[in-house]
């Protein structure tokens, strides 16, 4: 049986890559969405013979998409978009689907949804497949909070870590977006360049796998071949590696329906250089001042950090603050709250996040 596949965020870097791959493999996509790039969306629908497509910034199409989700059983749903607002869509999906594969590259949605989202995916008998390379690399490891001592995810270093001669006070946007290993959208590229994405991924890992934040850290892997390391309490160590190409994670959900797909790997053997790791020690990056704070943020404060980061990015892109002021802006306005909110539903979380976001936007 051919699966019905929905791609939310088809016009971004990952969505474009995935649709092109599926077309070459004669895998049909049932429906696609974008937020604002309607021209590319319609082009994709025409070129790939996709019947259902929705531009979600349009109120009517947004409503039609919600109705579509209520009326259609979807086998594989890809979240390749950005931002927490997609919690609205996944809530509808989980209310109307069982035994579906929920493939998520949207880390903001996971952080915003927290354990409420993960528990609902489990309760509704759906299957979560995290698409970020670090979290994906952990999915076959048999670990839990009781048997694990430490977990490390890795960072490639982005465009600046291994170029010690660059002054981060004067870098241009073009350089910030020029990641040496991954092709990403603007927001993720900025997060990768200043290591904010590593903390978002640490929070994401803690939520998905229910691991204490204090057990999670990150290392630098220049070759982006090692994606995670698990150190168990019995001192056995698992090192999880694969080629730095997101197609490896993207195709995983469809392998359940197309097991004959054979993806060639670039790496045919291991060598010492590919397995080199190092600690993050570079005080040029402003985030280095706040490592101890960020490593223990509560779920509510992780949401505040995420929202402030989004605001800081907008201010940077509009030239209100400089690149190297992004972290300081976030931490200056991050008032760490000790009290944690309780949520019964994803809708409760959305209302909570909307309130925080509105408050920040009014005052900043």
C-alpha cells in the first residue's frame, strides 16, 4: 500500500530536497504546505502532481488545511517548517490519526509542545521520528534516564569556530549564513553560527527521550560525522555516526513503505580524522558566558529563551542589533522564573506561549 504523505513546510531547504528525492524515486506526495511562498508551492504542486496544497499565511487556506487534516487519514506527516504555531496542526493530526509516522525537524515545535506533545504522540499510538541529525542518530539506542550517565550531541563548529582570525563583532550576514556542512534556512543558519541551536537541540533531546538536562552536553565534531555519543552507567559507550546529509533522516519514515530504497553513502571507511572531537572552548562566542545557566533551564524558561531568540534574530536581520549582540540581548531579557506552569492540552501550551510572546513584543 502506498502511503499518504503530507509535507508541512515544503518550500524550505529540507522540503525542496525531500520532494526532489521523492520525485526521482517515484514516491507520490499527497499534500504540501508553505507559510508564505505561494509561487514555489504552486510550482511544486504542478511539477510533482500534488493534488492538495495550502498557503498557511492565507486565512482561508489555513482554515481549509485544518479541515483537510480532520477529513484525511495521513500515514506520514513531515514537519519541515519553523516555529511553534504548528502545534495547532499536530494537535488536529493526533486527534484524527493512529499508527502514523510523525517526522519532525521543527525543534521550536518540540520545545514549545514539551512533554505534553510527546505524551500525546505516545497516547494516540502514533510514532515520532525526530529528523534533526543528533536526535535521529539516537533513535536505535536502548537508553533511558536511569541507565545513562552522559549524552553528548555534536556541533560542526559552523562558519566561524575553526576560523580563529574572524572578529565576530564585524561579520557580515552572508558569512553568518554560509554553513560549511549543512544547507539550512536563515533562522537555523544564524542559530548554528552562534551555537544557540545546540542548546535548542539539548532541550529537544531532553524532551523527546525524557533525559535529565544535566546529563546532556555537546562537543565539536568538525567533520559532522559523529552526531551523538551515549555513555551508559556500566561505562559502555555508543558512538553514533552517519554522513552529513539530511536525506538520511528524511527518508527514514518512508522506508517503512518502500523498503527497497537503497541510499548510497559517501563514507566507505572510517579514519581517525573523521572521529576527532573537542570541547567547546572559544570565548569569542558570547554564549560561552552563559553555559551554566542555559544547561539547567526549566521547560518554561526554555520557551522564553526560544521566543527571545526569535525576536533577537528579527532585530539582527533588521539591523537593530549586531550579530554579536544576539546572545546578550536574549540573556538581558531572560528573566528566569522558578515557578513552572502546568498544561493538560497542547492548546493550553499555545495560549501560554502566545501570552509570553505578546508580552515580549510589547516591551521589546
